[in-house]
C-alpha cells in the first residue's frame, strides 16, 4: 500500500532531508586516500546523533553499520571497516539513511578518491545524470514506470547498464515502503503518481550487463566482472508542480 503524506509529514521529511544532505556533504568532504571506510561510519554516527536522529540502516535486518560504504566494483551494501582503506583512483559510494521525528530519508552519492581515470569520471557523470533524468520524469498522473524508463533509457544510450536486482522504493515512516522503483523498463505502466507520494529514487549504474553477486559477508553486492559501479540516490516528494528533492542542501 502506497502512503500519501500530509503537508505536516512532508515538512518533517523536508527538514530531515536537509539535515541528511548536510551530513553527507560533511562525509564527502573528508574523502581522501588512506582513510578507512570505518572512519566515515563513525563520523556518520556522530553527525546523525547530533541532529537528534537515528540511523535507518543499523536497525535494518542486522546490517553491521550505519552507512553503506562501497568501493569500485561494490554496487551497494558495502560494510564499513577500520581495515579497509581508500586508495587514489577509487570510486567510493556512501549510502546513508536517517529516521527522525518518525520519518525516514535516504540518499547516496559516489565520488572519486584522489585522481581517477577518464572512464571512471564518465561513469560518475552518467550515473549522477541518470538520477536527475528519473527525477525529471516525476509528474502527477505520470506512471511509475515512466521514472524507471527515463533512468534506464538514458544509461543504456550512454553505453552503460543499470543494476536490475536492486531498486528504488517508497519511503516514509519505514525505510522501504511501496512502491518498488526499478531503474529500467518500458514507460506507461504501474501506478499513477499522486501528490504526497515520497520516493527514494536510486540508480545503480555499472559497466557490464551481467547479474550482480553477493560476497561471503552476505551483504556486499558486487559486479560479476569486477567492473566499476556507481550509486546515486535522492528522496523525492511528488508535488502538484512536479518533484521536490527533499535531500538537498539548503
């Protein structure tokens, strides 16, 4: 069942999104070679607590961290570790969620560490733009698959591929609510978008077109070939005027 948020509920999610965007900005500003992924987990714990929130991830099915930290071929759900150090040339994804005043927000970004190659730079650009292509498709009376199609069609046109096994989702009182939002598929299908829907749109883009795999830790999702992957996400509200991105710095 898809929940429709009231104006008061949307105001809470907007404030939560503003705070989470600032926290992610602070984490990204600390990205540099030889820093552990565990460092970012510890910093996220401090920043989330400081604004009166709780992590939406560490209560989710026993995940051993408050953020996902994924590097290079790791698509999503990378486990933070004090032993895992960033290296110049890496692509580093941070996925972070927070619950505050009863409502969740969720966002992710991928950044380069130090100096990265041209191919990695291009993948970053396509991944980030694919998120905005999906957001641009959010309009009242449009179908949910119009968002999915906008993302997938753009990515494929650029010569890359979207992850099919993991998808975006509705969000609100729970981290994962209805509906699921694939990053591929034909347009014109699924539910019609209505004002008050809140969606976590999150394309995961990779070089190969093969199914992903899960490492022995039972969490970290990786590409089949070891090729690079990127992940971008915003929490978005459907409004009468289109999409309002809740997880923006303001």
